[in-house]
């Protein structure tokens, strides 16, 4: 017991020292950036990093087919999980922020558990349907796939709630710990005759650790006895119904990114793996790499939103509370518009520079990743298309700032339909190509820019009249 107490005291001392070091202003900025990247693409980073290490070490032992089934299991899990966790996590994060502002932190843990359980259950139902439709086998792979999908949904919800709590330092620690456990379990399994099922559970173990740490951290930050868990769960369901348009927009946004892949998976060029997963590896590998190129934009938007943009919005609302003159309100509005577009313009310029650099580096990427010439062309088009999609994403974020949720959902739905139609049409003419995503992103980006410009310019009108829910009967 004495030894355990000394160990606990030593760990607490290390934690206090780590917090003191993290308090440095320069290091704090680095931590915010790292946390923003994890929130934007943390689950994908976990899977990509772990899969890269596992693929290198396991392919000589297990063979290409078994490792391919592992890779596709993770791809399918992280494709299905956001379909449930995206809308539910968005509403849960809003409710968490509202609870903190209202001085009711005890409901935060209840909201987290309710949202996590609901998103995980929905994701696992979708995964079971996918197993039945695709006839995934053996049974061990199917069970591991369903569990991994539910765990991924839990992870996505955890990141949304922890971001609302501004627990950025913990995000990095939990993310690193989960990834390390996944890789460690896989390396241990390598010495004991690994199988696809075992490696799936190794990845799930790391994600489960991250989720468990998140639950414990939320309980520590916002202690709760869970006495009103049922009422909180019912309130979350009511909020999901009340914000059905926003949930639909988030769902459309997620499906819009995947719809071109689904078309090629179920098209004539789709290939079925040994376990039964449909895929188009030549297109998937290129577009996954292209999508990773815009992570800086998503991370920068999160930092910008929680920094300068929120400060500008608070200044405008403070002027309202002070009963300022119309001239002062207009001045605060113009300040908000300048701040918003200045931040978006800066992010787009930086992302454009990153995209140009990657396009110029694409010959080197082609050689190092052993891409074919067709993949090389798709990679270049994919980088530019993802830049257009990032512009659309940034402008849609401004629409949500102006509370134009219907416009947000319409633009995301239009991108989904456009990407679907062009993917089907162009595949019949050109075969597999990235032109469908490229054209859809450019068109939707231009429409989103115009809508965001109009919405921010009329921010005061939308605040007082057009989007003022209190003026309209439900």
C-alpha cells in the first residue's frame, strides 16, 4: 500500500509539472493546434497511423489479403461511425456549451453518456445492416467490425464534447495513449500468430482506452450522480428533433464526402475483398491522401472560431446588451464581417499554398507510393478538389455563425446530389476519375461563398427577424 501511495504521489507530481510546462504561451499555442488537428481528424489519424505501422509489420507474416481486410474494416468503421456520431455529437456539443453557460455543469456528463450511447447504438445498427447486405465473413471479422464501428462512434462523440469543454491538452494525451495501445497490442499479437480478427480487436482496444479516459475526464471536470440521466436523454432526443435541419445538414456533409467512393465501390469497377468488403483501392487510396491535405484548414477554423471570431460575435452582442445606438451596432457588425472574412481568407491562402506544394510534389508522391499514371492524375485533381471543398466547408461554417441552418443543409444536400450525379455520369464516360468530386466542390464552394457573404452582411437582420425563433410559433 505504501509503495502504491508513493507511486500515485510521484505520478501526480509528474502531472503537475507537465501542466506547468504546458502553461507556457508558446507551447500552449502548439497544444491548441495539435488538439484542433485531433478534433478535426483524430479518429482518421489514429487509424491511418496504426494501419501504416501494422501493414508494414504484418504483411510479410499474414499476407496481403488478410491485411487488406483489416484496412477495409477500419475504412468501413470510420465511414459509418460519423453518420451517427456527426449529427448527434454536434447537438450534444451545443447542449454542453449551453449547460456550461447556464451554470449547470452536472448535466454535462449525462449529456455525454446519452449522446455516446445513442451514437454508438445507431452506428452498430448500420454496421450490422452492412454486414448482412455485403455478407461479411467470417463471423469473427463481422463481430469485430460492428464493435469497432460502435467504438469509433463513441470516439467521435468524445472528441466533440471534449472540444466543447476546451479540454485540448487531455485530447492530445488520450489520443496518443489510444494510438500507442493499438500499436503495442498489434506488435504483441505479431509474435503469437496474428489474424485479421485479432488485429481488429487490437485497434478497438486503443479506441476503447481513449473513450474510457474521456468518460473519466468528463466526470472529473463535471461531477454528476446521473440522477437525471433519463430526463437528459429525453431532452437530447427532443433537441435532435428540434434541430432536424441541422442534423440533416451534418449528415449530408458526411455523405457528400463519401458518395463518390460508394458509387465506385458498387459500380462495375468495384472489387470485393476476401471478407466481402467492396472497394475501389486505386481511387480510395488517392482520395484519402487528398482529403488529408485539408486537415490544416479544419484545424485552423477550429482555432479561429474559438478565438477571434467568437470575440467579434461577443462584442456585437455586448453592444446589443448595452442598448447601443444603431451606428455603433453597424460598426460592431462591420467589425464582425471583417474579422470573419479576414480569418477565412488567411486560412484559404495558407491552404492554397499547401495544395500548390502538394501538386508540385505529386511526382515524388507517385514514385514513393507506387501510384500508376492514372492515379497520379487523380491525385492532382483530388488535391485541387479538396481545396474547393475546404472553401465550401469554411463558408458553410460562417452560415452556421449567422444561424442559417436551412441554407447550410441545402448547400450540403446540393453538393451530395451533385457529387452523386456527376460520379455516376462521368464514370459511364470516363471510368473512375476525380473530376466528379472536383467539379462538385468548385460549384458548391462558389455557391457557399455567395450565401455566406449575404448572410454575414445581413447578420443583424437574421438575428432580429429572419432567424429569431421567438418570433415564430413552433
